[in-house]
């Protein structure tokens, strides 16, 4: 938790009220964003995203698994987050564990939608190899290297970039076998298919400081927030997820306004990420 003096608090809030933040940005302006892909060679896909002083890595590992009995026609996705104490001293011990769980749950909802699957950014059916028998299990890991606010948005962006970078081997299933037998499979070492990320959303967090809300809050700004709303929006403008932090209540009209702003900001963020991911992938291809 960032500690600032009373004078600094007034300065920070006064600047936001006048649409001029302490780092010179306007209320709805992001810090510089950079993306690097293929940072973990052993993973099926990986990416490193920096938003200002916040630095995170996401990796995707695909393993052969068995579909659950409740969803025999779908694969599975698990999200894990590690908030390292080296990134922020307050991440040590229980505080870091609770934040890691909170971020993982929010990102899982963002990527997989509700229990019905509505709003899902990942099509679990695309991970199926043989119904009821074989599927791909995706393990998506996020690591916080440096924390200066807006962790959820940064991790969401890193996971989107890592999934774009993900290549899954093509699998051939042996001839039909009896229902109680597991079919044999041949996993290709040469043929891969790119993961479809067209529906994977971006996350826009609007942080309320004083009477106004801002995007991409720094740790200093977050220390003065009354509440924050994180909204995940996909490429066509559909809301995929919604989470709120902070004890301050909000009027429904304010929430509707924030959703409208988040939709608008998601276009800016999506376009920026697309260009950064494309540049990173091109750079990776040149190096290989």
C-alpha cells in the first residue's frame, strides 16, 4: 500500500478534478504500453506486458486431459496468478495470496464468462479432441514482476497476448475404440494450429478518486480510490465480465455511464494491443 502525505493527497485529487494527473495524463489516458511475445520458450505461448511501471508475464501451457463428465464436449482452462513479494513488499505472506486468488478469479470470469458460458472469451469446444475422452487442458499462469497499479488490466492484456502467441500441436485420434477404452493419439511435432483469440476481451478498470473516475490508475492513485469497476469488453463491444472493488456504493446511472466509457476505452486499448502484439510477433519471427 502506497503511503502519501495529506498535502500529496490534496494535490493528487485536485489534479484529477482538473483533468491533469500527477504524471501529466488526462483522466482517460493510458500510460505507455509495450508487448513482448515468446518470452518463455518452454511454453506453448507467452507474453510480457508493461503498462507504465507495472510489468507482468503470462504463459500458456497446453496438456492432454480428459473432459469433465459435466461438459464432455469441452476442454478446460485454469488461471493461476503469482504476486511475487519482490514486485511489492505487501505481496509477502497472506496479502499476496489473497490478491493472487482475487486476480485469478476475476481473470477466469473474464475469459470464461458466466456458468452458462455466456460472454466467454475462450471457446472451450475448440479445445475438444474426442468427446468425453480427450481434450486440451490450458494452464494460464500470470506473474507480477513489478507493480505500479492497474494489475488486472495488465494481466488481462498479457494473457490476451500470450494466447495470440499460443500454438497447439495438431492431434490425430486412432480408429474407433470401445466406449470404456481410451483411444490412442498421435501428437504432431511439426503441425500446429494458432489459438483463436478473436473473442478474447480486454479489461478496462475505472477507478473512482474523489468525484471522478480514471483509467490505468497508478498505485499512488489507487491508494486514494473509493471504488473501482473492472469491465471486460470484447472486439464487438459486448460486455464479458464486470467486477467491483471498494466499499463505496454506486448509483446505477453512474455504473451505466462507466460501462459506456469502458466500451469506448476498450476500442483504444484493443487497437493499441493489436498493433503491439503484431509488432512483437513480427520481431519474434525475424529473430527465429
